[in-house]
């Protein structure tokens, strides 16, 4: 017996009402936070931290031990001790493989990624299907903030090794309907040809590798600016928000650069929104950000530089509470209620060098050097073996550039802007390494003959 129109109309109304009630309980966009008030975000974060401390910490061997003796129901969040990378590494050395950093039985974990090891011993990080889904949801929201479309063709030219890299971005883009193109196991020239053949519109890589690909394209006679690429999402190192580096990438590609920040330990955290160039916006629906004085541990005022500290209250299978990232940032007021970092990740706390009483950050020197189109690559040697720290700058000129005149101009610019001199030397063409992932341009030599 066929259904009457009135019955169908009534049944459809019932289904709509049911769907509305389900959506109210499980909102599709529950990670969206750019439309929420500061009070709403504060409540969301307070509830997340409260649940983390009450439900997750007791089953997490690392934090249960770290917080032993504290009354978690009464203590203020800002009075909880910080978590450091050294603590996490020591825990995994003492009780491998996971170090008790997990909050669920180990058999439930289905993914492991590890840090790149550029700042010491690699740190392993584990995810359950649920916690991995949080990372995918986070990336989906970041895609929305930068205007990624379902018809985009997204290229990931990295090796897909054990480091987190853009693994979660790849899967999130795949889930959102975009065509995802992996670029592992290919030479840079092959990747450029692949990019052109497949009409790629968005590229994900480090700032250093974006520069290297544009250098290779120039050498191979490939006009990247004429390609279909309209955006590059860069991460893994400072650079996307260093003005000269950014300008150089955008000029080489003829495309917009979007800076992104995240870590293997934290997952994706923030993005440079389409309407706020030159900054990073942190997704506060997945983390609680703080910015502290690296020495005193106290919160800095808006506009002051400090170290970024994060608490991940959604990735609870392997959570972080008040984790010192080591990234130097500058929080500034914004039209959004979200935490906005002017200039993105400015440098690393442990990268700063004192040269004859002056603080020298890698990003400052990088900004100067990338203003010179004649500089193909560079490397900085920090020699701390003597009584005074010495800085030697090795500059590789671009093809056909006479070194002496270039070095003289660089030397003069550094003196004018930084008010001290560094030794500037020419490096032979092609002698300095190009990095697919994080560039290692800052090499230190201590009295113990250790370099990082």
C-alpha cells in the first residue's frame, strides 16, 4: 500500500526533528571556534581540562606519577607543573617503548609517529583510532580557515617516514573529498613534473623545501608561477611568517603561503587564516595555549615575546598538560577571540645565541639573507669553544653571481641592522645541503665538541 503525501510529509518532519536533536548532542563542527566568544572558549577549555584531570590522568602512569600528592580537584590550572621534552624522553628511555605516556591499554593503539630528532633523541608518540580522528577533525577545521576546497588537488612532497609530518593532513584531505597526491620516493625534479602533470593546486611542505623546489624549477626551466598551484601550506620550521622568506617563496611560486604550526607530540595546533596574513591563529577548541617568560615561567602580557605552552585536552590517549614547546611567539590582541601569534613561530628558545652582548635569533638572520635574491643557500656556524662566541656565516651564491660583492653587501647589512659583525665566507656552488624536511642551517660547536 503506497504512503499518502500527508504521511510522507509528517514522516520527513519527524526525521528532520530527529536529526536536529542528534546534531545538538554531537555538533558536526564542534571544533569550530572562530565564531565563539571568549567566555564560550574558556568554558570549553575548563570542561576539557577538568575531564582530563579527573578521568584521564589517573590511568596515565606518567602524569599520575608527576602529579602525585597534588589535589587535582582543588589546584588552579596555572599552578600545575610544566611538562618538558626532557621529561618525556627520560620516561621513554626508562620504560620503553611508550614511557607510560599513554592513557589506555597499549593494545588499543594503532599508530606511532616520532619526532624528527633534530633537537635530540627522537620521541615516540602513539594514537588510538579515536585520538587520530581528533587530528583529522582538527585538520578539517584548519582547511576551512584557509579556504581549501573539495575540488582542490593537494600534493604532499615528503617521504612519509615515521615523523608525523603531514600524515594527518593527507588523511584529512582525503576524507574531505580532495584529490591527494603523495610525493614520497621521488627526486625534486620528478616531483615538479608530477605536480605539473596533475595540475596540483595546493602544496604541503617545509619552507626550506618550497624554496629548494623553486630553485630546482628555475634551473630546469620550469615556470612555477604559471602552474595551477594557488597555495602552499608550510610548517616544520620558522619561515612561513618570516617576511623575506615568505616573499621569496610567493615570488617563486606565484602563490599564497599559509603558515601552520604543530608538533608530533601535540598534533596540528594552528594556521595562518586567509584574512590575517602574517600571524598564526591557534585552534583553542583542541588545546589550551599559554605564553610564558622562559626564565620565570610567568605569563607574559599581550605583545610581549614568550614561550608557547600547550595543553591538549582532546587527544587524550596520549595527552600533554602544560607542555613547554620551546617555540618563541608573540601573542597579540585580535578581532577573533582566539589566541593570535604575530609573526607565527619566531624562533626556538634554545636557538638564541648571545654574540658580544647581543641576542641573535636564527629567524632574524634568515630574514636578512632571504632578502638577497643572489643567495642560493646559507649555513651558520656558532663556535662556543673559546671565551667569546664566534659566528661564521657561509653563503652559497646563486649561479653566475660574483661572491666578493655579495658578501660585502651582506656584511654591511648585518652590521647596520644587528649592530655587530659576523665572519661571512663564500661556499662553493652546490656545497650546502638542501633539506626535504627541516633545514639544519644553525650548527653549534661547544667546548665539548657537540653540535646540534
